[in-house]
C-alpha cells in the first residue's frame, strides 16, 4: 500500500489522473500498471510499482531545482511579479521579440517590469551566482480576434478533395474552392469551411486519405494545387484515389522550373528531404539506419526527385493560398480551416521533433455511448513538459501555419488544451488515463496567433467537456459548437444555439442530415461491429423519437425531408448563433456520410467518396438555391 500511495501521489504531481468518469458515466479507477507506464513516459524514473517511492522523491527534487517555470504568461502585456527567492546578486533581463533587452527591477524576493509588454514571444533570463535559467514569456491578449462588425452570417462546409467541377482533376483544387466561395458570397454568405488541407501519405504501401492523419501540421497538401496551364481535366472518378491523384500531380509538375532558393527556408528543406528519404528508405522512419533515424540525412538516403517535387509543390501551394486569401479578403469571404489534433506517427513532425513526441503511447478516448470499447486515434501525444521547455514553439507554429490563411480556425478536440487520453501500447482501449496539459499557456498562444492573423477561433467542444473548457471559451471569446443532431435526443424542448456557438446540423464525423433521419449510420455501425445487433432496434427507436422532436421544434415534418431541412435551416438562421454552417451535401439530401468514426479507411471507404453532384449542378439547382436563400433570409431577418 505505501508503494501504491506513492504512485498515486507521483501521478497527481505529474498531471496524470488516477480516476475519472468515462463517456458512459462510469467511475474508473486507473490501474497501477497504467500509471507506471504513463508516469515513465512523462520522465519519471519508474519501471514497476516498487519504484514509486524513489521516483516520487526524485521528481520532487527535480521540481525544486528550478528558479522560474519554463513558460510565463503576460495577459494583455501584464507580466506581474517573477519570484526568484533571496539571492542577493540575482539579475533578470527580458529579451523582447523585436530585439530590445529590458532589465527587470528587483523588489525583495521578486522581479517586476513597470510597463506593458508588446504582444509576442519574449525570452526571460534569470542569473544568480553560478546559475542561469531562461523562460519563454507569452504576451497575449485575453481575447481572441473577433471581426469589428460582428453580424449573423452563414457559410457551408466541405471536404475539398470531394468537390468537383467540369474542369477538375481527380480531386478538387484551389480553383474549385474559389468558385464555391464566389457562389456563397453571391448568395449572402461569407464563409466556406474545409477539412484539414494538410499533407497526407498518398502512395503505397498504405495510402492514408484521412485529412486528420497528416504527415505534418506545418505544411500544405500538394493535392490542392491549381496546375494552371499544366492542368488537364479528368473524368469523374467513382472514388477519391489519392494514389492516382498524386501520380497525376507529379506527372504534371515534371519538368517545371525549380523553386526560387530564396523561398526555401530551413524547415521546408528538411521536410522535403524527409519525404525523399521515405521514398528510398521506407515510410516508417523508426526502421531507418541509425543516422537517418536520429535526424541526419545523407544524399544517399534521399530520393532527389521526390525531394525536388515536395520543394516545388510546397512553394506553389503556399503562394496560391496566400493569393487566394488576398482575393477573398477583397470580397469579404473567409476560409474556415481545421487544426487537426494530431499527426501520423510516421510523419515529419514526430521524426523532426523526437524529444517532443511520446513513443509508446497513443491518443484516444475512453468508452462512451458511440464507442463502448473506447477509441485509439493512432497518433503519439506531445509531451507537456518537453513542449513547455521549448516555449511551445511547435504548437505555436502549427496554429500560425493555418491562422495565417484562415478567417476562422476550428480547433479539433479543444479539450486537448486541458487533457488528453493516453493509451499505453499493448493495453486495452479502456486501460488508458488522462494526462493534463498547460491550458492557460496554450490558450495564450491561441489568442496571440488569432489576434496577429485576424482569425476567429472556434473550439470543437463536443462530447465529454471538462469544466475548465466551458469556462475558458467565453473568457477568451472562443466560439463553441452547436450540433442539432446532438441536441435532438434531449427531449421535445430542444435548446437553440447560444450567441457564442457556431451552429451546425452535423459534422464530418456524424451522419448526413438525410442519413441521420433514415438511420443509415446505424446500419453501418452494426455492419462494422460498432453497435451490437441486439441494441439496433432500441437505437433506431431513439433516433426516430429524436427526429420527430427536432421536426416539431423547427416546424417541419420527418416524412418530408426537404421541407424539414428548410425549416431547420431557417430555425438555425433565426437563432443568436453568429455563424450557421451546414454541410454542403445536405442541400441535396445526400445519404452517405463522408466518414464513420471507428472504422479504418481500408475497411470502409472513409474520405474517399466524391460529391455526387458537380459544382455546376449545385450552383444551378433551383431547389438548392431556394434552401440557401431561406437560410440567408433568416440570417438577415427577412
């Protein structure tokens, strides 16, 4: 028992939960074996339960050694006092982002600065006899950016790869996206949201079509490039084949001029070399020769043609997206992008920042009603302490990469700002536990990048939401999300969207509107063993009841889906929500969902279904136009 008590104390001090409630409401006492593995992964010197007392003493001793924490926050520029103890010859210097150095004043056992800091990432150096320590100071506004003329607006959501027009290649590109943006603008909307536009693995041995399993969160998907004069339309595909799309793009860019060396910063050069090394050495970098695995790539490790392709593709994509934002800004249209919560374990980010990512652990979710066995999302978590030691540079760069283009950035699973569910490799999905993250520091980065890039923030706060998130979103003026499908089962008195929530009918992870009414997802969940057949009838009855409640609430009829949809769009449009964003495919009552969570793309064709209608048919359909105008009229009060 003393060992177990010490283990629980160690876990608590390291931010590891020893008990929690899962998505089914069950109280879970975390097993000692899980706590040992997770604490060891976080840096504690522990291999078994008997090591816990010594590991706890060692952890406490290491924590006492520091003078200052690795990260400090200056909300609205106010740093406050920095305690340093009673060392007589201590000195503190703030190195501002703009290069100016400012010496802090000593007041007893603490240092202070008597002015507001400019927004940015600054360095603080503390010197005491025989010792120097540094910290990152994040000077950030409390509030995230919001447009100066807030109004009730609307947009549509899409998967760009699935969007097709008569001019398209095998997947939708930037020109198709801009055409849709113009159509939305012409009907009074001001936003098109897209699933992540990040690079994915598109080649054998195992293409990964999911935009939520990117190679990196620091670069763009090459598949979105508008080839201009090199463009050749393709016949409409039956499925989105990323292998064929990537081959099509490589062939089109063969012989294109090399990119301007002035555009090739160090990170891009390293990324391209990594992709070239994967082409020669294999995708799983853990199996590479030691030198390459450790981060040093020789010429013999790299396929130079693949390296050149990625240098060229990234410079083209960056330039085209930058130009697109300028054109959209001129017309008052915004892009909505999605900050994926993780990255593919074989990707560039885990290879290039190995000290930052935790090997031997996967991120997922404990059991809930939708996934009674739990979920493994297949990517390694970022180590909280390692991220703090580097001043959260990687996380800031990931946010900045997308906020620089987006008018609205949705943070996928924003609960990760406070905690993530870690599952040790080899353990059951229900045998993980939550690890805490420095939420205030991450919100400071989000607010700073939002403000600098004039990008509004939406937090995906669906599912089990800690109270810290419920409190933080309004404090930082971050919108939450309202899903009509999630509210409908709550009873006939269905609440409408709040004034701070983006309003949707469903998302890429839910059934389409029509599929939700018909229960198409229930059929799929039984088929793919996500739902026990014995529970199917009960779930269908609950769904039918929820659909009738929602129809009655908005003034529609379940047996007339188009009119039901129109009534729902008007009801959401008249709400206090600042932004209503239906999924584009709902306008023609698409039955099949783009994704079924819990199924791999190799089993169910997730992310691989092109839209059943080309853009020309969408924009000329009078019934779609009528639905859009009813939504637009509701937003303006007409």
